C-alpha cells in the first residue's frame, strides 16, 4: 500500500505516507516522543511499529535512500502543525453546517406568504 505512493522527493514520500496512514484527527494526537501537551497525553511515534513500517516503505520507493534522521525530522515537522489544522477543520465544518441551516427556508405547511 505505502510502497506505491511514490513522490518526487523524500519529503513528499514521507508526507504522503503519513497522510495515507493516519487521519488528521489521529495526527493531531501523536508526536515523536509521546509527550503531553496542555490538554492531551499524546502517543509517541519514536518506537512505534507503524513508524518503522512507514520508514521502510519510504526507503523502498526508489530513488535516493533516505536516512532515519532525515525521515525523523520530516515526520516531526509534519506532526507539529496537525493540532492547529485539526481545530481549523472542525471550525470550518461547523461554519458550513451553520451556513447550510441558514439557507434552508422554514416549512410553510401549504400556506403562501
């Protein structure tokens, strides 16, 4: 599954792999070391079997062979902005629901106004 993702560079291959493996909600709940933030205890990726599988898949995509420290740095960067992106996506979906409700006209039960 991940081996066929491809990408023009190691950066794009790592990003595509993480986006395929985890939803935005899950990416918001993990970090490299598993350290807690103000609100949540996050899960760590450093020793995860999923991380090993993603790194191995990226290594086997062809092209230049990526080093672990390079993929680690890219992974940290990808996961760093996820909580904010997740909150923004929740806010955007809530605003869309409000807009849709505003567009609906109330039922008139056969009466014309």
